[in-house]
C-alpha cells in the first residue's frame, strides 16, 4: 500500500502511542479529582497544554483549551464567540473555501439571526484583501479564514488580515487544522485571536483537538456539564488523547524544518511527473503558497470516484478532496469557488504526502495514477476532452 492521503489522517507515531499507553491502564485517574492518581493525570494535561502553547507561540498555557476534534474547536470559536459578542454586532465574515466545520457553524449562526458574508476567492483559492476591507462593517464581530485549505493546499494571508482588523472590533479566528505540524505557526506573528488544530493531522490520535484563545477572548460554551477546561468544554478530558496530542505536536515542531524541506521536494517532484505525463491535467491551488505536502489536480474526462477505485485496487490510497465529505457525492465547493465548472471539478485528485515516503513509492504511485487516468480518459467522450483546455483557461476569471 502506498498511502497518499495524509491530509485526511496520519498514522499515530510510535513515540506518541508509547506516551499514551500508561494513561489507559496505569495512570487512569479522572483529572478533576484530588487524590494522587488523579493529580498524575492533571499534571499530564498541564504538560500537554504547555507543549501546545510552546509549539504555536502562545504566551500562556492557559490560552489552550482541549476539545474532541478540530471540528469542535471551530464550532466553539465561531458559535461561542458570535453568541458572546452579539450585543456588539451580528455580522460574521468567512470565505467560500472553508472546511464544512466552519461553513456549517456559520450556517447555524445565520439560523440564530447572525448575518454571514462569504468572501469569494481567486483562481488559486485565496481571498482578496480589498474584498475583505469592503465587506467589513461596524457590526462585524468575527472573521474566520482558514490558514491552509484542506483540499487544494493554498495558504491564506492571515497576518495581513490581522493587520486589517487591528483597529476593528472583529476577532480573527483561523482554522489551522491542516497547517499545524506542517508549516511554522506563531499565533503572535499571525495576529489571530483564536486558532483551531487537530492531533490526527500530525501523527497524533483521532478524537482530540485544541483551540487557542488569546488572553481576554472568551466565547460562550457550546457543551455544558461539569465545567472542565475552565468552563469552556465540559466533559471528562480524554487524558490519553491529550497526552498524545502534546507529544505529537512537540515532535512535529522539532522536525518541522527538515520535514517541510523534504515534503516540498517530493511534492514538486510528483507535480512535475504527473504534469509531464498527463497532458490534460491541471494543478489546483496556488503553485507556490501551498502546503508543503499537498499536490492536487483535476483531469479531463475523469470522474474522481472512479479514479479512486482504480487506484485502490492497485494499492494507492488518495482522495478526491475532503475526507470529511467524501461520501457526499457532488462537486467540491472549493473547486467551484475557484472557478472550475462541474464537468472539470468532478475529476479531482488530492495527493498529500508524508516526509518518509520514498521516491521509489512516488514513482510507483505516479505510474499507477498516469495509467489509471489515461484508461479513464480513453473511454471519455471526445467532446469532453476537447473542451477541457478552453474551460480551464476560463476558470477563475
């Protein structure tokens, strides 16, 4: 098996699993109690909180709040902050290419009476700062723009957005689930008020995430109960998972410089090879300002699901876009937002690499992808192939 879907999830690293195991059986205490077994669990949570704060440049560990996922962190940031600030205004700004965790949270906010503006993007999936300027209103209370796109890998100008908002009342939240562990993250340099992350995207376990909240930024809770996580996320903490998150983010940060370089080299290699061997192929996302391990394409005359089935039968795991919506047949909202017509967007393929993948495996995967795409193109209507170049040239205009 050649695994090229690390944007969907990554395997738990051996060091992470080793750090987690004692907290399932040996140090299993509830961290809310006061006896020694529970205090050991509490210290483990404190250590993980410190690790996350250090990894993303937070000033204090108390600015880190653990959640059950990146999706929950997004919901807490958007719905929690909107509800907490509704007396100041009821306008939220986001983008057309956000993860559904953000878009659907904004839809929920709209159903509660908030107004939501979705900013358009250019052909690379990047927002226009002037468009943001024009969308801002006196009653804008929250701007939520993702740091890195989960499908096409494009990076957004978050620091520039923060500069625009510096003299505005609106808070800035960024969904950094795809970015943390893969590019340098410093919340002070980014200038964000809130940032979401998820452990399983960088070698940690599934079912645990975190939300950074700058000191003084206080959303309303969206889960009620025992008041854990300083009242913002009730429920007994997932101690093993949180320990795993802390270990994984520490390792990812320590190895970031080396891994980022390796990923960029391998990403550029796979892009070059596929673009050379498949004539009717288009790279999606920004050609340079993109995640180091993301290579995403659309192919003429190809249906994404059929391509994935072909690849799976030959031992290649990849994606047609977001793993969170893979079961929902239809065209990606991200590809539509960058101007691709449905006839093109349905032929998408996302390859997301791990640093340790070998060039031998990349070459095998490229060979399988090229043969599979050409096989599917050979049975596609000729008119579809002829229109591809014309439609791609018109995309994003």
